[in-house]
């Protein structure tokens, strides 16, 4: 980079030194117009000169070559001589040149690569859920990661690196990446512990987003059978600490939307009611649905999905109450069972209506009768829409099967009728042929003639035996099915 001298045009053309401040003395004396010369920079390519300057001398190169031929052994690494013309540059093993001169170049490059790899990971692990919700949140996950360029030394970024490294290692079959990913996972956990030590930082987006990314990593890798439940418990505590309003705007909404289905599955497995059915969180879910309805690309199916989610949130509480009733004496059960049975049947009726309505809305969208303005979201509309609708449909069916189990438990005479409905619901529709259930999943209810009183068994499907890696769409199935793909409820007599 060469700087052109600054002066007025008259002095520059006369090749004379100028004062640089118009009007200059020469122009005043000759009564000339003193027009300033703009200060410019010219680029000079120093590459060829540097290559010539540091090129190894012919003598040293020929000597090394002849020695190699004479001994028939590989030539040793080139020596670095003190004379400038014999200097040979080799890659620096510790600190690259760009990082030693301008560290921001390295940081910017790594940040850009992280955004790119994270985008690929999201579109692999959450393809349908992400593409169907990316415009329904003020800031989605990819945008949030991309905006953080330069912030590479935080527990959130370490958690992102853990997920992307695990994804890259499995994608390219590089086993070493798994060990590095676990080291970033541990490092991020320690950083998160520091944030949680103070109530102010514990309420930050940094803390919640880190906890969610670490929880996703844990589900993929299952470092211990129930570690993901510990993460879910921590995320539940952070959500309550932040309060519902923190998830109505900004990135808080994206964090809440992506993890609330997992909270439903966790509540079922833990045998507790889901806190999302509490009035203030129910109001939050309704507010999010109302905001989605105002979007230009909103359609009937999005409203149906939101209503279905609000009904499914009630199921963990029903399971808990039904289990508690089964342990009570018959006299007390006779008083408490009717109201619970009525609530379960009301939710079951609502979900059956939603199941039918969702099928109708999907048919209308596919036929073009209710196509949103501008088409569906994403570069491959039909692919994402078909996948998302199949996951949602399977989630609603699974929820209906759980409610049927509850009705059978509370009112055994309905069992024959509900088992007929079960066979209809368990039949795979055409849109879900690729997700054929396993044999053990096809018969979750024992025969009606089995002796003994029935009781509910909830099985976790997020375990080392059932987990799938980050290069699969397993997380997409868990989130899009509203958590129902993470559990299995059966009646055991």
C-alpha cells in the first residue's frame, strides 16, 4: 500500500513541494487557483517480490537433491539459514501469521465457519421444525449464532462447537472429533455453572441458550442414561426464573418454542404434571398463537398445531393423577375418578377433533385451496411441509393412545371399544410409511382378559438404546411430534 503525496494540483503538476494547506504560498504568489489534491492510496502487489526475495538458493536446493539421490533416503527437513536469501518459510505450528498480526481475521473466519456448520447441523437435525418455525420467531437460532460473530470465548459458543464438532465428526467419520466435542461440552458446563451462580446472569439469554444446546448434545450422546432429564430440570428452573414474559419477544421465544415439546416428554417420564399448563404459561402459548395468526404466511394448519400442543400439555398431569388414584382405597377412588375421567375425555374429544381438522387443513394446503401468500416456507416447500405434518400427525395419534390408556384405566368397561380405535390410530398413514413402528410398539396394551387391575407404565425412548446421532433427524421427530416420540405409555394388567 503506497500513499500518494498530498498537495494542490498546481504544485503536484509542477513537481514541487506544497505546503498542503490551501491556498499555498506558491499559488498566492502566482495568483493561481489552489485546488487541493485528494489523498489517495494505491495498492502495490508485493507478492512476486517477496517470493523472489525468500526463494531458496539454487545451490542449497541442488545440494539437498544430490544428497538424497546419493544416499537413496528421504532428504531431511530444510535448514533455516541466517542469510536472508537462503531463508525458507515453513508453517508456524503454534501461531499462524494472520493471528499474530491481526487476530480479528482468524476470529472472523472461524465465526463464519461456525455459522455455516451450525446451519448445516440445524438443517440436518431439525430440518422440518426449523423451516416451519424460522419466520414465526423474531430471532431464530441461526440468526442468533450468526450475530454473535467475534464472541467465540463464551459457554454458549463452546456448546455450539460441541454440537457442530460431533456432527462433523460423525458426518465424515472422524472419531477424534467426538473427544474434542466432549471436551467443549465439559468446558461449556463449567462456564454455565459460573453463570448460574448469580441470579442476574442466570436469567440471561446466554444461560438459557447454553443449557438448551447442552441438553440437545446430551440427548444425542447420552453420557449417562438420565443426564438429559437433569438438563431438562435445569431448563425448567431457568424458564420459571425468567418468567413467561421473557419468552414472548426476541430470541427468548425461539428458545421456548424449540424446547417446550421436550419438557412435555420429561414431565411424563418423571411422573409430574407439566408446568406449562399453569395459567401464566397457558396465556403465553395463546399469545404466541395469536401472533402467528397475524403473520402474512399464516394458515389454518398452524393454528391447529398450536391448539393441539395446548391440549397435549395437559396429558402429563392426567397421568400423574391417574397413577395416584390407583393407589387409593376404592371408596376414595369412587369420588375422585369421575371428575378426572371427565377431564380426560374432554381433552380426548378435543384432540380427536384437532386430528380430523389437521388432516383437512393438510389436504387443503396440498390441493392449493389454502396456500399461504408467497408459498410455504423454505427452499423445498413440499419436503419440509410433508415431513412436519407427518411428525405432528404422529404426535397427535400418540397423545390419543395415551388418553385411551387413561380412559381404560379409569373406566375398564370401555376397553373393547377403545382397542378398536387403537388399531385404527396405530395404522400408519401414507405420509408416514417411512416411520413404521417396531413390533413392541404395535401392542402397548395387554389383552382384555389379562388378570389383575391395570396400571400405567411410561417408558422413555430417549435412552442410550434408542438415541440417534446428530446426523439424523431424530431431534426433529421429538420436537415436531410435541414430545410424544420420546415416550411410550402402556397398560400392564
